[in-house]
C-alpha cells in the first residue's frame, strides 16, 4: 500500500463522523476522558485496551498507540520505540520509578519488568516536555499501578492461546477511608511461536550457522515468568496519604532468536514509598515525597545454541549482569499569582555491572564488559502554568542536572575510579489554545537532554572486531518543536500532531575502524507526524483509525538515521453495545527503504494484517476471544533484526507471529 493510499485512508476516516446518538458505555466514556484530560502531546492506554489484546508484555500492548513501535526479539520482552527514540533516549517508568534492565543486549528492557496485571493505565508524553524526570529526551512512558477501591475487591483473569500461551493473574484488595491494601500474582508461559510460514521463530538460522538452536531447544518453552506484588496505603488525615509497594518478578528460560544468547533467568525486586499532602494552605497546594529502590539480576549464555557444543563448559559465552537503581524526589505545587508553580528536586543512583566469559583464547576469564559503573544525578526543576484568559494558557519550565559517572572496575577502556562529569539544562515553553470547548491547539518548544549511559562510556568487548565505549561522549541535546490539535465531542475524537527534532551530539553506534565498533556524537534530526481518531456511528458502531510516520537523518554522515520505523496505519470497525462487542482491525505498514547501510541495516517490505476479536461482559464477568493475523501472513517489522554489534548474520531476522487464536476470561468483584 502506498503513502498516498494510507493518507487517503486516514482522511476518509476523519470525514465519516455521524450525528446519531450512541448508547452510554465504556467506549464513549473513554472518548470524553481523553477529550477532557489529555493534551494533544499526550496519549494513554487503559487496562481495557490491554486486556482485549493477546499482548504478552506492556511493550507489545503499547503498539496500539500512534507513534509507538517495538523492537521484536522473540516471544516476549519487546523494547519500546517512541517516535524513533529508543533505549535511554526515552524514560520508561512505573509510578514514577526509574527502572533499568541489566542486559547489555537489552534482553530485559524496563517494560519487561512489570506485569500489566499490576497496571491501571499507561501515560505517554511525546517530546521533551517532562521536566520532573531527568533524561526524557524523546518522551516519557509512565505505567500507573492499580489502587484499591472501597471495601473488598478483586479480579481473576485467565488467558490461553496458540503455542500454549498462558497468562493468568489474581488480585485481591480491601480499602477503608483510613487504610487499604492490595495483593497480586501473575503467571506467564509460552512455547515458541510460529510465523506465517509455519516455522518456529527459533528456526531462522540455516543448518550451517553456529547460532542455530539445538534440537531439544528449538521447540522448548519460550519463557516462564512469575510476578507477585503488594501495596499498602494509609490516609493519616483527610488530605494526606502514604503508600508503600513491593514487586518481585522471576523470569526463567527466556529465548531470544534475535540475539546470540538466551536468558537463563531475570530476577527483579522493586520497592516504592511515597507520602503526599494536598491542600495544605492557600499557597501550598500539593507536597509529595517519593523514595524508591530496584534491582535486576540477569544471566545469559548460549547453552541452547550449537556454538556451545564443542566448549569444555556447557556454554561458550556467558554474561552475568546486574543493575541497581535507587532515588528520591520531593516536589510541590504552589498557587502563585494567577497560575500554578510546580517545583522539585530529585536524586538517583544507577549502578550497572556485567561480566562476560568466553571460550577459546579468552579461556573463560572474567571480562569487565560493563565495569561496575555508577551514574549519580541531582536535578532541580520548576514549571509555571499561567492562564492568559479563559481560552489560552502558557506553561514554561526549566530543569538543571549535575551528573557524575564513575567506573568501579578496570578494563581496557577505563581504570577503576575513573570518572566523568556532565551538566545539562532542559527547558520548554508550551502554549494551549482552546478557541471553543471542543477544540484544543497545542504548540511547544522544548529542549531535552540525556547523558551517555555506562555502556556507551565504558563498554569493553574484545574480539575481531572489538566493541568498546567512548569516554569522550557528550550529552545529547534535543531541540524540538511540536504542533498539535485535538477536537472532541461526546461522539467524535481526533488528535493530530507534527514534530521536528534537531539532535546535537546524538549518541550513534558506528564502525570506527575495520577492527573496532564504538559510539560517536553526531548531528541528527528526526521529524514525523501522527493522526488518531475515534468516531461513534449509528447502531452502536465505532470507527477508529490512526496513522504515524517518522523520518530520521544522520546529518553528519549525510545518510538516513538507523533504526527508524516506517509509515504505519490502522483502521478498525467495532460494534459495542456496552455488553457485547465485535471488532475488525486492519494494520498496514509501508516498506522501509531509508536505511543506514554502513551498519548493515536492511530494507523491510511493507505488509498488511487482519485481526478479529469479540467479547461479552455481564456485571463483573467478561470473556474475550480473537484471532490475530487472521490470514497467517509472513511478515517482519523493520526493527525485527539486530544490526551490529550483536547481529547474528546478514539476513537473519525474527518474523512476527503467524495466526494466533486466543481466549481470555476475567471476573472482577
């Protein structure tokens, strides 16, 4: 499908609004909520939208949002890409808590470490307009966990699909005016999925490749994950609340055909405490203190690959990695003059350590791949919102950060105790104009920053070629302009936006020499646009569609920027009377031929898939079933293979799943 056809599809979608009155139910409520509470730069994903999909993790579920794609590594652990920004160029948080994966190959991205049974809603800010957290260079994704309702409550959920995919969860809660508590448990399991050609995702390698899976592992379990969590809250007074939560996740035997190794385990601890007081005085409206800690331990090796067959140990290469993050934030909202000032300070400490062991001439000796390196950050931020009449408001803010990076071990890149300092300023101006109730126009100018991480600074992987960090890297600065508009009535919703980012000192992977791969700062740009809409038609029908496009350029190298997703569109028709629904969804992607050949990036063909789903809800009981990829199409997302440094071989890429039949049931009380 051509760009013109997709554009025409989106245009027709926005012109088909009808004036008939629809029944009151959840879908209409969501239109109204998004109209009233979300700026054109913001999006959200509700728990209902997650539950209706066969998504295995939050990254996969977020693909429903315009402007979001994922890096597809296997059956699970999809890494989120927002408007072409990925990895540490975006913040992926849970309840405002910073969480980082331990794997240098990003087997375990942040969104992998929480279960969507914990989550009520996901908030998305597109662009450098979040000043309350350091490093929101390209945007923010913040998953917000559930809070108990009054009295006893709970939810039981069970989902099952092809490849023995199982997703079960249970939550129980109790709440009074003074205190509340919540407990939850989730279990996930799946065998290896098949693609549209009938082959398993583990069968992408030819019989001559050392990266191919052993016979016993080809059709083994793809993952098994247990997650448990608890939350306890107290309301000491009518205007104050304190809350503490803890989550433990144990992921076992997770296969990554995308990479040369697989995860033996991931063990995650996550703790969060907060205390909040509201309406303290006419001046001080809100005061919140938050303290958090989390730790991830990760072990990966090639025991399931033929590359380990001739090794004296059960593996020929292994990486033992861990990361720990802790921090605190104090923020306040003050009523000053006609507007509101939000201000605060925060601190976080992120430690990352990875030890690599390999056979042959490395003789399994410990290599400090990431040398027990620590990044500390202290930041101050302030943001003032000034109403300029009943239809216009101006928001301006600034943030300053001081960052210290230090290596705790010695490798060929760095000696123990070596350190580096960064200082950065982020700021933005946002103008919201509401000429009439149904229409909001947003324009913004933003400056976002992101310091290099431990991998980009200190990484050491000897070999031919070697892969090493660069201690001379500078912090990336994003100067971005956005223009967006949102129009909403109780039957119709449309959100359109366009952006342009000028990226100074963008951290880019490159071929430094025939024997060395490393990172460098470049001048780059990313621009794009999104369009999303939802329309209530007569006879309880709903039409929904979206379109997103991103284009990146390596200005320093005069070539396309690598790993940028292509044009993508969706359109769906849904019957929903509040109790029963049925939906048909078409997803369309253009080919991606804007590639960086210097990094062995390859073109990706366009594709179209069809999904069907239906469901029934009665009081607290709901059942949903569907078929994803109805026509069993064999296709690849553009981010379905890993270019250097981990590329498993030219042409080896992980296809998307083939036809998947699933059924889920839930009971909420």
